[in-house]
């Protein structure tokens, strides 16, 4: 039985379309499995981050755009009340299966940055990794305002993402250089082809 909740607030039709795929289509099990492998995350890396953030027993953690749920599952294994939020049903199904393998039951929510309805108490820690860049500037601001509202006073927000510091007219050169250094061979991370995909 699935424990994935529809935790999205009603949203006006003019809201940014968070549920449309960006770049690689992650709507299939096979694509999500490749994505998970390419992320190269695991319990040791997750524990190191949770140690820094205070993701301990009795704390409440919300991971926005949680993807395949590695951090959420590890937080739950440590005794935290862990919530994973993502727009992709396939990502959440993968994450839920990971949790079952580890004998934990985090709370999974199908929602986005802009419409997640948090129905638990304030979070001690809110995280998001490699996802906020998918929102345009105005919507990033909205997402960050909503994220701040999830946190208890003095809580911790962790943001890891792509930030560019070059002038717009230098984008072609800098982006190509970044892709050339970031791409990995097949099976070791995101490949040349994956970085050069088009939005569908």
C-alpha cells in the first residue's frame, strides 16, 4: 500500500508549471533508476550532511524536491520525522521502495515548491538540492518565502544548487566549459548526452 500523500494546495492556472518535466524525462522507472545511480548519494554522504544540519532523532526534516529519497530515508533511519516532497510520482515510488528496504516509513508528499501544504508542525530542518534552479527568478522568491514559513524559529534551511556568476553575454562559453568538466562516462554520473538534452 502506498504512503504517498497528495499534499498540494489548490493553485491558480497561472502558477508556474512545476509538474512539467524539465530536461530528461523522469517519468519512467528506468530513467529514475539511472538518475538515482548518477546522483551517487548514499548513507555516508547523507549522514555527513545530517550531522551538519542537526537531522537527529526527534527532529523534523522536510526535503523539497527530494528525488529518489536518499536523504529522507537516512533521516528516518536516524529517528527523525522525515518528509519527502516531489512533483514526480515515479521519483516518489522509487523513494518509497527505498524506505521499505530499510524498514522506515517517512512521509512522502506529491507536491512542488509552490504548492506543498505542510500539515505537520514546524520543521527543524528544510533541505533542497539541485532543484530550485528549475524555477524562474520570481518563482524562486515565492518558493523561498514558502520555505521560510515551514521552519520553526531558529530552524535550518540548506540549499545546494547551481549558481552562475558570469555576465549573460558570456553564457555560451561558461556553460559549455561547465558541462565539459561536469560530464562523466556512462555508469559514473551524468553523461555528455544527458547534459545536452532538450526540454520536452
